[in-house]
C-alpha cells in the first residue's frame, strides 16, 4: 500500500509538472492574433507629412510662429539686369561715320547729275558710278543702324539711329543704363511701367520693346528699358535687381516669414502642425516676395495658423529620408 501511494504521488507530480510547463509555454507563446499584430508594419505617413515625437521635436529645435495679416499688392516679381553698352559706343561711331560718307556720296551724285544735265563736262557713266556709290554707302549706313537692334533688340532700335550717339554719350557719363527686364509668363508692351529695386531706393522705368534674345531659365522674351538720372550708376553691369510689375488692386493675405520657407519640387512650401505629433508641408501658391517674407493669399493657410520657423529644413530632410528608411 505504501508503495502504491508513493507511486501515485510521483505520477501526480509528473502530471502537474507537465501541465505547468505547457501552461507556461502557452503564456509565453503569442497567439495568432498577437503575431499578426506584431508582424504588421506601421503605416507610413501621407506624402507631405512628417511624424515627430515631442522629444525629437525638442532635439531638432522646432519653433513655431503665428501668421499675421498682410497686403498683397498684386505685383508680379521679375528681374532686371544692366547690359554692357561698350558695343553701343562702337555701333554709334560706325553709324555716324557711315552717315557722313552716305551724305557726301549722295551730294556728289546729285552734283554730277546736275552737270550732266547741263552738259557741263560730267559723263553719264560718271553719274551712274556716283549713284551706285551713294546707294552702297546708304546700305552701309542702314546696316550700321541695324546692328543696334541685332545686338540689343528691337526695343533699342525703335529709338532710331540718330539717338545712338547720344545714348552712348550718356552711358559713358554715368547718366544712363540700359536694363533688360524678365518676367516669367508675362507679355510686356512698350510703355508699361516697371519698378526696379536698386537697394537702396527704387526707380520707375518704361518698357521700350523686346530684347534681342529670350531667357532660357525663365522662358521669357525679355524687354528693354532705359534708366536715367543719378540712380543709373547703381544698376552696374552684372547686378541682378528685383523688379515688380503692378497687376491690379491690393488684396488681403498672410505674411509667411522667410525662415519658414522651404523650396522643393519647383515651388515654395511651409510646414505647419497638423494632427498629433505631425507636421504638414503646405504649398504657397501665388506667393509674392516682400522685405519681411512672402505674402500669400488666404487659402490652405489661414490667419491664426502656426508655421515652423526653426527646423523647417530638418523636416524636409526627414520627409525625403523616410522612404529610404522604410525600404531598409
């Protein structure tokens, strides 16, 4: 009896141990639902958004600023560049010389024609030769005058050949600068008023007409304008100046600080807080440059919205790096 009791105790202990091991194994091993949840990857954020925990945002020094109201003047931004007028002096000198030669040969042809008509010793062949020489000299004068249009554009040629010498003289004295104006997608007409920022100060110029060649980057035709007066020397050759063209009446908008601007995908964007721990990249459509930043019409951004003014570049870098991190 004692032997049977002892054997029962041993068997019971073995069964309890087996049950305990199995129970422990079940508790340690996840079920199918838990495994599916563990294997499912976290969905990536939508394009144009970045998720950043508060601790990480503090480390990269994310700082926000409230948007304030501003006035959109309806100006279209462009560029102004001073052109080198050293070639104009040579063209004007050549035109003046050709004009003098053409006048002299024309008078000589008229004199010989009068002598031939009066039978005063001028042969007909001399008259014909003089007329041919006068026509050749006139053609040289025409070509000399056309060079201004070929070198700089029809806008300058419209001033006329006699004006080239005076323009060269004013340019040499620092009283005049020839500007090339470029506005993307705009068709400027002769007489349109353009404001040029000379930093410091501004100047108003009038469009003369088209330039000689278009701009491959802006895809603009380009126009010419003359800047006269004491401000002309500020627009030195090689400088790229800001220019503005008035489009219409002023409209209300929002001022986005320059520190908030990020450039990507060929446009301007700003980051603003969206859902919890998420930042959204907002396009700045219709943005107009100003000394304090960029003025945008109210739309995607509204008064009272906050934008990232410190760490915007970091957020853009994180957005671009996110797909590569997901692939790894």
